[in-house]
C-alpha cells in the first residue's frame, strides 16, 4: 500500500466520522394506524442527507398540538408524513405491473374502468423516527 492510499483511507475515515444524524424509523399507514407504535408497516434507517429524508413532510410539535398525534412523545420522536406509491392497489400481493386485475373486482384491466382507483394511487404514511443510539 502506498502513502497515497493510506492518506486516502485516512480522509475517508475523517469524513465518515462527520456523518449526519441518522434515525431509525417506522412507518404507519395513516388510513389504518391505531395509535399503537408497535403495530408498524415497515422499519428502516434514514439519515438527514438521504434522498428519502426530503420526501417526508416533517412536522414539529407546535404544529399539531392537541391533534391526533398527541399520543406520541415529541421529545423522543421525530414525526413526519409522506406519500408513497401504492404498488399493489387491491392488496392481493401481486404488484400492479404484473397484476392483470389490479383493482381486484374480477374484471380484467383491459375491460375495466378504473377511474375510481386514482384516489388510491398513493398511500399516506405517518413516519415516526428516533435518533439512532437513543
Ligand atoms: Ca394487486
Ligand atoms: Ca389483483
Ligand atoms: Ca378490475
């Protein structure tokens, strides 16, 4: 290994020490969440400079005081909303792109009027994050 290599590794180490804050997050479908934080859809890690971080509409506690989220401890959690694409409109476990009846009414897509699905194309999610290591 040359000196250059060592220097390079040294800088990488420095840079990775200055990482942004990362959070471990859980998502909840707004339509079905039942105020039980253990009953989540998905668990994932998110960091502040991630692309996905900016897609979340983060809220602060003052904005929703006394609202339906009052069961969440804002000192402990960072809360936001996001809309994600619904990849399985009828929820039968077959993704839309390979589902030949994606609204699940037994009429094949090519014979079906599916306008009423437009409202379901996105899923509104509640995102609840806590800082890693806390
Ligand atoms: Ca489906
Ligand atoms: Ca289907
Ligand atoms: Ca159909």
